C-alpha cells in the first residue's frame, strides 16, 4: 500500500459514508465538496483507498484518479485514488 501513498503532504480520506436510508439525497456529495474545498484552498493532494470498485465513479466525479489496485492474499482488492488540488 505504501507505494501508492503520495510522498508530499496530502489529505487522507479514511472513510466516507451515508446511511443507506439517506442515499440519493446528495449527502455524500456535500461531504466530499466540504472537504475538497479546503484541500484546494491549501493546495494539498487528496488521497483515498476505495474498498469497493462500484464507488470509483463517485470519486472520479470529484477529480480522483485511480492509481492502482492492491491485492493481498485472499483479501478483497483495494483501489488507491489520488486527486490533485484545483
């Protein structure tokens, strides 16, 4: 996993979640926008590890790019993603 983490200062998104009963209301979008505004203002990279392939399009909408695929043994793959400040 270390090979995908940026060496320069960055913001790491450990997790984001919305209660399933509230999906489709824009709450995940609001959470991402809130965090990314500050990262853009500070000129910092944003990094995350997506544990679900199906979440990648959501993160791509905010400018995250897939930078690899991490597979360890029989564990589900992890998808590291990076976003440059705007």
